[in-house]
């Protein structure tokens, strides 16, 4: 047989092999299509739920403030993390998640240091202080939900929210995801 004749016989064999692979893939896809769709929908639902989770925590925090539920507020606020982040911001040599502080906040810190010295953050940053910061721009008995300006993920485990009217300095609230769920880890204005 000549080389040209061999090539003519090989082309249909290659085409048949390709066709068999495509047919096998098509059969597999028909069988796997429903489970693949289910997995895709399940993954999409999980991503949506994960994206809504910090907002449900903000809603729980709002309800705890409105109802005066100290136990829920204590569960949702990590005072040690807030104090640590404020101390980190005051130390120029350490990196901090806090961008910039308002003049009012700096004045509050200075008066706390004058009154309490080194223990200023321990004595000043309490659940009552957190409650006062989150409800400062609201009417009595109302929470901050109506003043939530925006919220966004900084990373998969960090969520930042701006609370306050548009014409005033907002309160910046950062939620961090740990083994207990989303908790307030930074609060400043």
C-alpha cells in the first residue's frame, strides 16, 4: 500500500475515534446534567447565604440595641478586639485596619488618657460605649438599621459597614468572622 492510501484509511478511523469520544461525552453529560445543575444551584445558594450572613448579624445587633438585650449585644461584640484595634491604631509602629479617626474621636481618646491613663481603653470601651456609638444619631428607642449607609466585604472574613446620616461623620463598624460567627471587632468614628 502506498502512503497516500494509508492516510485515506486513517482519516475515517480518527474521525470515528473522535466521534466515539464525543458520543461518550454526550451520554455522560446527559446523565450528569441534573446532578451538575443541583451542585451549581447549591453552590450559588451557599454564596448568596454567605453574602447575607453579615447583614443578619447587623440586624441582630440592631434588635439587641432596640430591645436592650445585653446578652445578645455581649455575644455580638468582641470588646477585646475593639480595644486591641484601637491600641494598634494609636501605636504608629503597628498596622491597623482603622483608616482615619475623626477629631471628635481623637478628643474622646485624649480625655480618656488624661482621666484613666494607661487603662483608658479598658475603662472607656465598654458595651455601654458601643451602644452609645451605634445609637448616637438615632431617636430614643430606635436602632441604627435605618442609618446603615453601606456595607461591603473587605475579605471573606471581614465586613465593613458605615452607619450614620449622610451629612455627619459616620460610625465605622467592622465585623469579623470567627468560630462564634460574625462579631463586631472594630468600631470608630
